[in-house]
C-alpha cells in the first residue's frame, strides 16, 4: 500500500487539529510573594554596582501547567516566567556597592530591593544617574490577562532624587508604547505633579519633584514622598483595557545625584513586594497534535483490521 494512500484519511484530522483552538487550565489570582520555594531564604545580592553594567537572569517554575494551580515544589514541567536583573555602571560619587539589586529577606517579608546611593560630591548637583532594572517575562505557555504588582518607596523624600517607571510588555516582549522621557531634575516637568500617573499606554510613572528640594544649592533637603511612592500597579493605572494579554512588566528604578557639597550620603532603597496574575496555561501545539494524530491512527487501524478480517472470512 502506498504511504500517500495510507495517510490520506488523516488529512482532514490534521486540518481540524491545526484549526482547533488550544484550551488550557485556568490561572486564577495566583499571588507570588517571593517566599515560595524557588526564591532564596536569606538576603542575597543579585547584581552589585561596579565599573560596568551587571546583569543576571533566573527562571521559575511556579504554575502547574496542567491544573493552573500554584506549585509548592518543582513538578518538572515548564518554567513559567523569567526575571532579569540589570544594574548600570556606577558613576562618580557612587556609594560603596551601589547601584545593586538584592533579594531582601526581612523577618519573613521577602522582596526584591533596588539599592542606590551617592556620597558627597565636589560640585553641586552632578546629575549622574544610577539605574536598576528588573524585567519579568512570562513564558509563551502562560497567557496572562490580568496583573497586579505591589511596590514601595518608588519616589521617596530624599536628597538624591529618586523616581521609577513601570511598563507593561506585550506577549512578544515589546512595549505598548515608547518609554516616557524623564529629563534631569532641574529641566524635568513632573507628570505626577501635574496629576498624571500614566503619560502613555502601558506605562506608570512615579516622578514627583517635591521629594527633593533646593537642588542646585550646597545644602539640598528632603521634601515629601511622591503621591505614587507606595504603588499598586494595575491595568487601569497604566491605561490598559481589562482582559488585555500581556507578556510581563519592566520596572526601572533610578537615583539622580542632586546632592550639594554640604550634603551627607544618600542611599534610597526601593522594593518590589509581590505580584498577582490571572489567565490560563496554553498547551503545547505539538502535544495536542500528537495526541490527536495518535487517536486518529488508532481508530483508523482498528477499522482497517476489521475490514481485512471481514474479507478473509468472505474468502
């Protein structure tokens, strides 16, 4: 029997399988508080400021891909998301080991900590920036349609101006819109001070300038925390419609050296405390196709064997 003739009955099956939408398990309000099994149990430095940009990356398996439930131990299926960490090179007047990103274990309150810091400069308002960036990327088999993030100390009262931006990523990892521009302190017009949290789709900004006052003088003073200093990130806060599919988020945390020559060191920390997400798992297409073909072949062979047996009995 020719192989083409043998496979011909499955052409329709293969076509239907290719067109059929894949349905996975529902993921409902899973909360990752960073106390789960894959995360460190002690305070751990991830990136440490030095002469060049430093980066690290870790993947995590915390969702049962079959049931959509949160895992308490590794079940051996696919990793569900990856977190990338980057610290910029340390500019002049940087405090020791700044900038850096740490996993902070604080009496049972686990979180990622962005550390920045400057020492007393030799001229007022040097303007150099330290930047820590944490990017969360969900893997392709995790379809996320709602996300909430809990952050603290993003735009605090300090003599080194501190600000943050958080952007949602599309499923392919690109941004929903271009990153908002934050100009140097003295030239920047604050979005938050004008009552704006989301200057463009997919972005939230924490950039109050009331946190740092008398910039340009010898003696800079801390002002008041920004209105979004402690922030709960939601779709609504970033101008995304309910149910929008996302591929992750990027958190950019910055300290600008606005110190004067009479100021002492400034070391403002910022924290990512937890996140919650909902959506569904997406079965691997080849797995679905393979299962369908196997069932199709089984049914076909069984029917064919019956036909051969019938012919033999007639003979």
